[in-house]
C-alpha cells in the first residue's frame, strides 16, 4: 500500500466524483480529488441547480398572468436579470463551500488543479507539476457542451455562458432539440425574451414519448416560443449591436444571443487516456464494465464521461457503487433501469420507464391509457393549457412499463410514481389506490379507458 501516495485518485469533483471520494474515504481509503474549475461540478455550478433557480424565476411571469382570473391585479411587476444572477451566484458559492467542507470532513484531499494521466497509476497535477501515484484512478471528469463547426460559432454561447450573461437577451435564437434546449427556450421566454428554437429534426425531444413531444412543442408554440423544425444555423454574423443567425434555408434571424444546446461530449481528450490505452466508444465515451472498470484494470470511470445516463443522481449512484465495490467489500452494480427524469420546460415533463415506441420496439404487447384534460387552475386563469398523462402497460402481466406526464408538477409526481414502477406495480395496483382529490395526480389512478 505504501508504494502509492493515495489509494484512490479521483479526477473531477462533480456529482459522481465527490460521492465516490467521500464514500471511499469513509471505507478507510486515502483519497485525493482533483478539480480544475469549481468543486460541485456541472450540476451545482452550471447545470441542474442554477437552471432550476432560473426556471423558478421565469415562472413568475406565468403566475402574474394567471392571477387576474383569481381576482388579483398585479401591476408594476419588473424583472431584473442582474439581481437574479447575483442571488443565484451567492447560492452556488454557498453550495460549493458546503462541498469543500464535506470533502474536508471526510479527509479527502482536494487538489485545485487539472489532472492528467501519465500511466496506469500515475497522475500529474498541471498547476504544480506534482506527480501522484495512485493504486486506483477514477475518471469522474464529466462532459462539455459542443459547438458546431460553422462560420461565426465563436459568437455563440452554450449553457455554460448562459448562466453568466451580463444582461438578459431581448432576442435569443437557440439551436437544439434536447431537454437543455427546451428548458432554456422556455426559461428565457418566461423571463421576457423573444425566443426562436431551431432544431434539425422533425420534432423536438427525441427519445421521449411521441405524445409528450407533440404536446410540449404545441404548448411552447402556443405560449409564444417560435419553433423552427428541419433547420440548422449555418452561420452567425456579427453586426454592430446584434448578431444574425443565418439558417441553412437562408433565413436571417436577428438576435442578441445565439445559443447552441446540441449535445455534450465526454471529456476524454488531452488527459492522457489514449496513451495508457483507455478505450472509448463511438460516442467518445469511456467504455466500462458493469462495475465501471475501464479497459485498463486500475482505471475506472463514472458519470457523464461514460455517457450511460447523463443525470446527476445516476452519476452519484455510479460513484457510490464504485466506492462500495472497491473499498467497502460490497460489490455493487449501478442500476440504470427505470430511472425517473424531468424536463423543466413549460409545461413541465416527468417520466419514468419506457415510452410507447420503446416498449413496442422491445416486443411488448401493450395497453395504452392516455388522458388529456384541462387542469383546474386553468378554468379561472383562462390559460390555454392541458395536462397529459399516459400509462404504458404490458397487456399480459398488466405491469406499468412507463408513466409520462406533461403539466405543472410533473417532475414531483413522477418521482413518486417511479417508486411504484420500480416495485413492478400493475395497472390494477394503480386502480386500487384511492384518488386524492382535487389534484391532477388523481388521474393516474382513475384512468379506465384504453386508447
Ligand atoms: C444545463 C444543464 C442542466 C442539467 N440539468 C440536469 C437536471 O435537471 N437533472 C439532472 O439529473 N441532471 C442535469 N444535468 C446533467 C448533470 O449536470 C450531469 O449529469 C452531472 O453533473 C454529471 O456528473 P459527473 O460527476 O459525471 O460530472 P460533472 O458534474 O460534470 O463533474 C466533472 C468535473 O470534472 C472537472 N474536470 C474535468 N476534467 C478535469 C481534469 N482533467 N482535471 C480536474 N478536473 C477536471 C470539471 O471541471 C467538473 O467539475 C444538467 C446538465 C446541464 C449542462
């Protein structure tokens, strides 16, 4: 043991790396963790947390509009972007400090530096040039947003910069069809920006249930987000006081900001992985086995750099399972089945399990239960919106394979429905559960008509 400086060296103090480091240290391992930017990683610094804070901010505008039907007059409401960003930054700094403190309390040594791999058991800290010999290396170094190779791409922003803009763009063109693009389109729109969402596919949110995709797009359009499908931004021109996003079809869209949310690439370049023989797959992610071990026996990888399911709770579970396996004498495989997920667009999406298309592709004979209804709040607010709930049920066993919800509170509802799905609940178990009235969620247990 003494031939190594540490038992475990973790590259990246994000969601997965921090959990792995703390749990390994708790099992008695000597652990060092390197972070080149800010402790907390994507989720805390420029992902889930700041995004949700901005989503909360953006939804006040809808509440102000809805309030009139309930008798309220909301006058003089004004929004100040610098106040929001300053308060958000304060909260992120608080969380970052808490992460530092928790690592220190667990006796994990933090190296505030970029780390690169020199050989299967040696790291170099670029800030000081110091070498560290580690018995085991864990890659928990995440992913980064990609920009397209188009003229003027240097004028564009990604989600990284969107959280730090000096002012709220009055007009923004966003290219992307995934959840990050949808969320930013809705949050900028809610804050008062004129938003154009450009997506090269024929529908946004690929991989989501088709009914959900259609419903969310049409509600986004109804609320005022311009959605252009089957197009890409071909170039960006910089003008005196604005940008022009030029689409492949030649259309010019003036904007204060042009944003790309077209995907995130695992951070596998320029850290020495090729030289030591760590294998990557076609998606550019580190290939790992069920215990997160790479093709080099002393090097493991978790979280976004493995591109299994790029979500914070998944990276955390993978990090925890790795630490229990390696240092806790408790071999544990991370479980990627029935992981619930949400999109904080407007209206919100929550889902767990298989979409109808995925279930059919997997060969299941299905019963589909689908309800679309006007939420009670909309009766007085007058908002043109509806809630969608859909259960994908395997006909023979009656097992609920998927729950899909679009509407206010969808994420909170699905977290709970996910427990039932994970336990293997049947449609009859949903039916046996008495409704909680008056809620939107009660529809989940009162769906009787197959569609
Ligand atoms: C805008 C946005 C919104 C998101 N919203 C959600 C959400 O609502 N819910 C959800 O579950 N997930 C969300 N995600 C995804 C989530 O943030 C990631 O899945 C999660 O952070 C992955 O954790 P990780 O530990 O793998 O990597 P990260 O959290 O990215 O941490 C990797 C860390 O490694 C550091 N690093 C990289 N290379 C080196 C090196 N060579 N040396 C030292 N340090 C290095 C990086 O600086 C970074 O801090 C969102 C992501 C984005 C971008």
